[in-house]
């Protein structure tokens, strides 16, 4: 199964462990709006599960995926946040996002 499919399935099932397994231990994300860096230790499993349960994700799609990179897009609404369209680019290392 492609990594995008594993990640999406884990999210839809609110399976934090399976979702986090898609990410390399060195994974980091920089928020374009604040410059804040997030990594796997930035939140607890309970916090991640709450986000999964409350996020209203629409029009999720994989734009491109191969052995080295994944491009994805989606619309998301979370309580206390505005709705927005998001695009993400993931670099892969050892079959996980980094």
C-alpha cells in the first residue's frame, strides 16, 4: 500500500499509532504562518486523536507520489480555526515521511 493510503486510512480511523508510523523519527514541519517547527514529540497521542476526531477534511487527494516524494492537497476546518485549503509536500526516507 502506498504511504499516502496508509496515512489517510490511519487518519480516517483515528489511529494515532498507525498515523505516526508513517513519519520518520526525524520528521519536522514548519508552519508557514508562524515559523513554528512541529515534530512527533510536539503533542501527545491524546492531543493528536482529538485533532483527528474534530478535523473536518474535505476534498483530500494525492497529487503525486513516488518512492521519494508525495504531494497532497485538502480542505480542512478545525474548531477555533478558519477553514482553508492546504497543500503539502512530503519527502520520503526509508518508506516514511521526513
